[in-house]
C-alpha cells in the first residue's frame, strides 16, 4: 500500500563552512540525536517539457534511505509557512515505475510520456529533535547536493531542510528557523532541489496556467480563460480519481469535462467547427466512463442510508443488493483506470491542453469586447431551454425532464461564461439555473438508481430481489418529491426579468 504523509518543511541556504548550531533546548526541551550520515541518489521523472514540475509536482526514485528503495510523488499544496505538500511513497526498484504513481501524475503530464530528467546525489547529515521519551518532533537535514549530468557533476550546492514530523505544531518550524538564522543560515526561496538543478525551464508557466484578465476583456480572452479553467479542473482531479479516497474526485473531473464540452459548443459560432468536433467527441467518451462510476457512487451512498430505514427482516437482502452494487462499482472503476492509462486518453489530454490554450477562433467577433459578444452566445441556449420546457406539457416523463436538465445545464454554463464580462446580472441568472439543475439532477439520480435497482434485483435471489424492490420504491418516491419542487425553482429561473440583460 502507498504510504502518505503531509510534508511541512522550510529550506534555508548555507555556505560551505557553515556549522550547525547547538540545538539543545531549541524545541520544548527536545534532545538532538545525530547527526547520522547517509548518501542518497535520486532520479527524477517528468515530461521532456517539465510539465509536472511546472505544476508543482515531482516524481522520483530514491536510493539510500531506510528501509528500502522508494518511489515518491509529491503533490502540490501551498501552506502558510514553507511548503505543505502531500507525499505518497511506494517501495520498489529502479527498473520499474509503480503503475499507481504513473497513474497519479498522468493528468498533469497532459498525455506526454515520463522520462528521467535529472539525477541528484546528496550527502545528508540528519539531526533529529526528539522528546526524552523518544518521540520525534522535527528533523534537520544538512544536505550537500551534487547535480549529475552525463555521469559528471555539473554543479553543487548546500542547503538545510527543516521538516516537522506529523503532529508537530507549525509554530515549532518558525522557532527552529530562528535558531538557524542566528547561526547565519539565510532564508531562501522555497525552491525544490530539482528546480534548482534544472534551472529556468523549471520556472516557466504551466501549460494550463490561468491567464490574467484585464478590464477591457475581449471575447477571445474570455473564451480562452474559460476553456483553460475547465481543462484544469479535469486534469487536476484525475489524481483524486486515482487515489479514490473522496467521491468528489470523480465528480469534479466529470464537471470539468462537461463544462469544457459545453463551452466549446457555446463558443461554436466563433470557433472552427472542424477543429473542435474531434475533441468534443473524445470528451463525450471519457465523460461516459467517468459517469458510470459517478452514478454508482451516488447510488451506493443513497443505498447505505436507505438500508437503515428498512425493517430489520429486510436488511439482509438489502445488504446482498448493496454487495452487488459494490461489485459493479469496482468493475466500473477498474475500466475507468484502464481507460485513463490508454493512448486514447493521452491523446485526449494533449489535445485538450492544446485547444484550450490556443482555441481555433475563426470569427472577427472574437476580437470584440466580451460584453458585446458573449451575451449573444447565451440567447440560443435560452431559446432551446424555453422550447424544451414548452414541449413537455403539464406532466413530462423522465426522458423529457432529462432533456430539460441538459438544456438547463448548457444555459447555466453559457451564462457563467459571460459572467466576467456582464457581472452580477449574469451571475444571479446562473445561480437561479443552478437551483433548477440541482432539482433536476436529484430527480435524474433517483431515476437512474431505480433502473439500476431493477437490474440488481434480477441478479439477486429471494430476499435480495424483494429488498431491491423496496429500495426502488424509495427512489420512486424521491423522484416524485423532486418533480413537485421543480415548478417553484423553474419560475424563479425562467422569469423574463431574469434575462433582460440579453436584450
């Protein structure tokens, strides 16, 4: 199993003749132990364009630390003092990168293969500060680092790394740093060794760096910013999909895909359709793969709650249904993981980054002010939503409400696209649409769950089939409840005054 920690560290610069100060009493009476010398060798992997590092991610193989050779991925996460970065380690040899870690960083690589980009050799003197009972509070690593290129030492530098042990108060890091400053150590940019080794290329902006938007925003700038934001939401959450610790990971990755497809469609009049169409098709593919897992996640959360509401005599059968659903989720998740590591997905990520950062704009209108152009792009989705609602009559069926949900979602995303140019009127309209989308989404979840329970009931016997029917009945009741709530939120969102800013 991968080992995970939150790394809280501070780097300080020192000169070759620097002598570590006496650390007795530096931290709540802690006793220094050491120094203990070790020789480390680390090989860092990245894309040839350093995409991981430019996003604040590192992946390395290190030899020389107890108890085993280890692969480590550090994920980006800023903290108030120094760096607080989630660190995930997997034991293994140098000849084969763990598939789990390769999957973990795949999104940030944007489809590019990983290759060795740097080799660092470190002579480390480690001093541990520990309570008298032996419990460690912090470690001080005095590192002399050699950057090796083509089997030759290209450069050397020396630095201190002050790192807290999990559970130690962040205040201790400041106190320890002050003791080092009194001995002559200097604060430095909290720059990883790898960045110092690779130089300016490592400091370049990431491919999907969010652009800075000025007050005179053009339609092209607004569209590009929206596409980059959606693409970033997708690739940033692929790591959460792989970790599979939080159900929101799959959901957020899926939202990124949906928004990206919607924004490409909304901006269609300004884009080269031939250039955009293949990506929208591939996004639909990965959306389906994510959606299968997400639907089962939603179902299982609801079923676990509903099982508790059944009579005790029916819970055994319900647990059998839940077990079948859990098996389905595991199978769907494995298919998703397999597809994420496919060449098809790699090509999708590469094309997503390329198109988001350089949209194929074809219309002269793209260079006009966003406030004049973007509202025009909202009018068609609004007409489509109103037309869909009119067709439904007084008693729409499930398919009709599903189509309405898609129309509402598209209009909401189109409206949000115009918010940077239009302001609060568009923001309020989008918020009202979000309420409609939530109600329709809950209704859709209930319908999907009811259909799945039919299938699960057919695959279980006796008490399981009966329990599936009971649970399906709860979903039908839930769907009816949300159907009743629709008119009130619809009237609020669809009111003509809500959309006067489009006139």
